C-alpha cells in the first residue's frame, strides 16, 4: 500500500474495499503527529494506552514493540502503528514538559538548533518555588546548573514576604547579592525581571540569594525562574 512521504499515512488504492479502514488509520496517524505530543520517550515496554497516544520507543523494546526501537508507537484501534521520525520533527514530551526536536538519531530537549552528530543549542528555564526562611538572607537550592550561560532571572511573589524592618529585598547570587534586582516589592504578585549585564556563564552549580534591604525575613514564598542557554556536546561514537 502506498504511503505519504512525511507521516507515512496509508493512501487509498483504486477500487479498494473497506476504504474506511485506511482512511481511519491515516486520520489517527495525522492526529498523533500534527502538533505532536509524546506521552514519554525511551519507553521499551508497551503500556496500556488510549487510542491516539504516541510514545518514542526506546532500545531493547519488547512485546508488540520488538524491533521498533527509535520509532514512534501510536496506539490505534486497540493495536499499534509505527512511524519512523525524520530529522527536524518537533514535538512535546508530556512527561518532562519539554519541547523536543529529532536530530536524525535521537530526541533533544528544548533545542533551538541541532546537528546530525548530536550537538545542540538549547534555551532552558529552571523554575522553583522558594520558601523564604527567617533571617536577613535566604538561599535557594542550586538552581543555576554548571556551565549554564544565564540571560537573566525572573520571579513572582506568590505569598507575601514579611519580616521585621523590611521595606524591600534584593535578588542575586553569593558574592553579587543584587545582580538580578534590588528594591523589590513584598506584596503578593510583586515581580522581578533581572537581566544579566551580559550573558554570564556559571562554572559550578549555584543558588540564588534573597537579601532583605534591612531587618530580617520571617515568611514568604517566591517563584523564581532562571533563563539560560545550554550547549550539548556531540553524541558518543
């Protein structure tokens, strides 16, 4: 049976009986790959799934997926149909919440551009909800990863900041306590958008530092997002 080039959708043959079977399969494939959402990547055991659910099959696949490693498995009419992804295909990983791009061999996360050798340039956001602890400063977990080139940090107060003698706060990192903002608000929905003076690379995992302008913190919750660039090296050969 003839198929389309890109999505391998089956085409009707002349005078074909039960045309609805072919048409329905083609529609199911189109539904799975247009604005493609992958339930998960690297899955090797066929899961229980609803019709239309798509998975990126991992190596060593078993059962109905045996021999389909690297392909996309789509649940269709109680069985599975498979597509071979092509370089440049894009989708969304529902499990990790990442945009993914196929480089011809594997899926890369949040990549702006990829190479056939597996290198990639990726824009990423690391977001956390930080509970402010009592004291004049409050340090987050290591939210900035090693070798990240940080463009800036944004944030939103999602539970008002309180403390004795505080009128505002600063956001930075150890050694540069106001790098991403100062004179910041305490009330619910106050926000910060701090841009690095120039793209700044961190060579170790690094926390963010919140500092009271005066007095001490006693409570508060802040959602913080680090916007950064990450480079992926070519895959091993």
